[in-house]
């Protein structure tokens, strides 16, 4: 795999659907992601929470991508869905097989923890590679070949 991106869902209303601010956040992220996706097989792996699926829909529409989309409860983290980083990481490692780019759209806890855990499991990174707080509508991307991680 060449790139691994983790996106925290966009800003949302009380009903859990992304709002205009969230749509603008995802449009901005699409522009930042696009150069990393060009010419590559991309898989979107998304929490089934409405705010995450709405965010992924905006990203995919902006990027003109629909070829590989999967939803998993293992990426949903809230009061009814307890955090399980090991299980989520196992899912990412399984789903990264056969793709060039894996884009994960999820929640604060996983957006904060999964990039570091993925880097540790994939190429032996040590310590935390990012600060823990991830704002809504922001993300991180890891260049797996160069072993470099940046904020989106």
C-alpha cells in the first residue's frame, strides 16, 4: 500500500448528519487527498454512523470515486459502540491488502489512534506520530513508502 489516510467525519447537526460546514470541510480534504489518489486503486473504509457516511459521500463525489467502498461497525466509536483499537487495526490491515490507498472515515478516537497504530504495525514506527486531538473535518495521511506522515 502506498498511502493510508484517516479522516475524522465533518461537522454535524444535532441529528448526526453533516451540515454545510462539514460539507465544506470534506470538499477541502478532497482537494488535499486528490494528488495521492491519482492513478491508484483506492478503497474507502467507513464507519456506518450517518456523520461518517455523509462525509465519505462528499469526499467520493468530490473525487469522482465510487469503485471500492466498505462500511464497518468496527470503525464506529460512541456510547453504544465501545472503542476497540486492536479490532479496528486488524480490520485496516485486512482491508489494505490489494489496494494502493486506504481512506478511512471514522470518529475522533480512531482518527487520533489509528495512524500511529498502523505505522507501528506496518513498518515499526515508535511512539506517537501525531498529537492525539483531531478536529472534525481533519485527517492524517501516511506515505507508506517514504514512512512520512502529515496532517490534512
